[in-house]
């Protein structure tokens, strides 16, 4: 399967001057001088800080919509969003569906179970089906790394990667960055610990790709067998360090993100036991007390309470886990808007101005 990255499509927003033109500039979530030119959201590894902040600023506008008594706005009326989930998902799929419907888009759900995929249909044939359905945006989750790139190269629709293999989960990285920024302020100089199965985690990669450009320093921690070989040997990305001792990693940290431990890692010999993992790398109240006062705890879900995180921590005063779920809808609304209507689309009636200075 090809995993080459398709280019981004530039677009210019012409139009008559006046209220509609002004709204387009505001609602597209752009900072002054920053143009949204992405046709797809496949990864954030080549995004600039300005592009990331454009999405985060637009997200604030979407949070305002979701706080209204009627959680709807009309900008994507008449647009179709196709959700193609070849992997089982609850949070991400429902989040995208709620996001699309909040912007008045029509939604088509396709899952591997009960679809032609289960009958042996190839990904290429599925892409042709999606093309025939005429979706404006295709949201895809697939077990094979690179599948969203394959789809993007073969469809005229905008494509959003909702998670592909071990590769990337860009919308999770963006919602984690938004949640952290709202909790602790600007991320420049802040140190964020990511603990767990880094080797197999698309979330860890996307968090790094989003947090580091915003100025955060990332410390990875976890069993050496669950860290990429090059990274544990010191060849880590810029802005990232590896500390195998979780207690030392958490000392003075500004936030921590725990990753889900998949039980098959023990079965494959990468861990001595789940109990041992919990003892050495699980987040307990005693451990999180090593962080700065009030430093938040996050988890992308689903959680294995009592393994990677204690219930008292997951549901304690530091936890932002439920906030992550809520913010996921707003972030995905922002991306759907930017891709389907942000450039040359409708005037954005019903959307607030996202460009406002943070205190």
C-alpha cells in the first residue's frame, strides 16, 4: 500500500466585499496572514505552528456553538460527510458524527462489519464506492498504516485520518493540544509526560507532532520494550526526551498523558506481566503528586483502570479525560469546517468569531 503523502491544494477565496466576505475571513479560523491550504488532514508531522494554532482558534468558536441551547450551525448544510471506519471505534466515530451534524452536514456511516469490506471488497473498490457516493469529506479509520493516503490519492473528496495502524491519529493530537492549552495556558516551555506503550501508539506520535511545534517539551516514559529502538538509544525527535523511570519523569511535570496498554503486549513477551506494568508505570495518586500542583492528567481512552491509571486518578480533580471527549467534538467540527467550507465556502452564518486574544 502506498503511504506517500499527497500534496495540499491551495485555494483562494474570492468574493464580493461586504459582510459575507468579512465573515469568511473570521470563520475560517485564520490568523492574520495565515491561509488554510490543506486539502486533507492525514498527519500533522509537516504542519507549521501557525496551522496548528489556526485549528485551535477555530475550535474555540466551535466550543461556543456547543454551549448554546441549540447546538447547531448551518455552514455545512448540503454537504455530505462519509465516516468509513474499518476498525472498531466508539469515541472517535461518534465524535465525528456529532461534529458533522452540529454543522448541519449529512452523514453516511460505513463500517467494516456488515459492509462489502466483510465480503472481501478491496480498499480500492471501497474508495470507488465512496467516490460514487459523492461525499465532500471522507473520514477514515483503518488498521493499515498509510490507508488514508491511499484513499486521498484516489478521491476528489477531502480526507481526514481518524487513525491508521500505528502511524497517526492527528485529530487526537489536536484535541489533546487544545485541552492542555485551555487548562494550563500557552504551552511554550511546558513539560508534558507521555507514559505507556509508545512503540505501538499512533496517539503518542500525533501528540508529539502537535505539542512540540507549540513549544512544549515532551518526556516519554515506559518499558524499554515498548519504546522505539532509536528513541530509547537517544535518537529522539527534537523537543523530546526519554526517561524510563516514571517517578523521575513526573517530577515537576506540567501534565501527563497515559496511553492504553493493550493486553496482547504481554502475550507477545514484551512485558513480564500486567501487574508488573501497573506497579512500575501505572499512574497512582502518589505518583501524580510529584507533578506541579494542579497539573492535569489525560488519557485518550479507552482506559484500563487499575492498569495504566488508577480509578482515583482517572476520576480525580486533576483529570481532564472527560474534557478531552467533549473537546474532541469541537476540534473535529473545526477541521470539517476548514476542509469543507473554510475556503471558498459559505459565509459561515451562525458561527462566532474565533479570532480573539487569549488572556
